[in-house]
């Protein structure tokens, strides 16, 4: 029995709202002034509008039927719209900006963002319904990403304010990206090491479990900005009392308090998942390993840890996504990262600069989430096959 795909219908309605209800692009005389908004039919004309609306109507019609073949056609149609989006946006900008007006720039409107958001969610939903694995997901996602990269390389989107902000701050953007990745990597790596030690201690001494998780839960309740601020005074005091810390790079502001705060926030999900993962291994499997002559270390590393690894990876995934977002706030205490661009943009009322810092954070979080989820799934399948 065929069932109507209601999720796809809702997403098509959201896409149509973006097409007809909101501005698709906004032309600004400079980087500060809001400018004038234009709908898609004003920017692309009737032909361009039909090229977007007709595939959406096709997707809606196939969603009502709910067949597998229809879902595949819907997937191809949504991917095709995303594939054409950068070129359509470039054509709209070229049409709306007067030639020779070098100060003018374009901003992506809410309608375009809503349309792209709905199409991406549509692809995710259809991929899950069709049961496509990681390879299938990459096959679907690669053409739209390649299309965007090609449009950028050919200069079709150079008039976008977001692109101009990047071109004007290329070196600063790269430095901020590196700082962000280093901060997140150090925080996740340190929290994983500490979490493993805490989980092992809780397994050895069960009485520590409630107190340890209680303290870590309390740290989670402290607002991030407050925790960053609370660490400034004690670190400054330690540096003043022990000058060797300053030679190691420890300061009251900068990387040290940011790293400590991120590790504190990361420990609860990492420790809890690691402890539960190690405890949830079937004792019958452990006894079988011992019966085969394995020693305690062999049982732990070759059996218990291997079987617990998928759930540990889930903890790393949750922690990594959380740290990527929280690291943006660390810019307020001089830790650098993409948050620097966000707060600079807010201070200058330049939303394109804000987006230049925010979009990479969103994309990094989505990429890390997808990769670690795929890794955990592959480990589970490997354990099942064994």
C-alpha cells in the first residue's frame, strides 16, 4: 500500500513560501545599507520562475503517490534544483545590479535561504526513505557542491556581499578557520582522554559514578559566557604566581580559558557515553574471551573496547558538534576562531560578515555529525558481521 509522503509535501510548501513569499535577493548600494529586496519572479522572470516551480509541483505530485520510483524522481529533481541554484542566483544578480556600479553588492534573501534549506532537508529525507548509504548520500550531495564551487571559481557570485567579505578578508578568514579547528580539536581530544580515565575509575569504584556525573552535570548548567568569564581571574592569578605558566602560553584570556571551558562542557556527554558503552558489553562475550585464554588487557582492548567503540564514537560526535558551536563564543575572550568574524559583523551591522563566520560553523558541524555517524554505523555493522 502506497503512503503519502507528508514530510516532502510540507517541505515543498516551505520551498514555495520561499519562492513567492520572501525576497530572493537584496541589492545593497554598499555593505551597510539594507538595500532593496526582489522576489524570484522579479529577478529571474517568468521562465526562471517556471524552472523552479514546475519541479516543485512534480515533487509534490509524486509525494502524494508515495512510490519508490517516485521518490527517486523526487530525489533527482531536488538535487537538480540545488545544482542550478548558484547559476540562477548569479543570473539574478547580474540582471539586478547596474553595470559599472562597483560599490553595489547583493545579499542572499530569506526566500533563497528557505528554498535551499527545504531542498536540503528534502534530500536528507528522501535518502533515508530510499535507504541510501553513505556512498549514496555522497553521490547525491557531490553535484550541487561541485556546481557551487564552479560558480564561485568562474566569478558568477563575485557580486555577493558574502563573497566580497571573504575576498577582502581571505587571510583573516583562513587564520580564524585554523584557530577554530585547533581549539575544537584540542578540546575534543583532551575531553576524550579524560572521559576514558573517568569511565575506568567509575567502573573500578562504582561509588564515584553519581558524584562524578553530578559535578559534570553542574558544569553543563553554567552558561557558556559565564564559564569563560569565571576562568579569567583564577588563570590570571596562577600566571602571576607561577611565571612558568606564561612561558607555556597560559594567560588569563585567550586559548587557555577557552580550552578549559570547552573541555568542561564536553566531559559530561563523553564520560557518560564511554561509561555506558563499556558497561553495556555482554558479559557472556567477556566470559567467552576469558575462556579462550585472553588476559585482562587483551579482553579489554580486543573485546570490550572494540564492542563499546560505536557508542563511544556517538559521544565524540555529540561533543564535537557542541564544541564547534561553543568555540564561536570563545572569541569574546580572545581565543580567536570564526566567532571573531561573527562579532565583528555584529559590531559593524554587516550581516554578510556575520554569515561569513556563521556558515562555516554550520557546515563543519553538519559534516562532522555526518562523518562520525557514518563511522559509528560502519563499526556496528562490522561488529554484527563478526
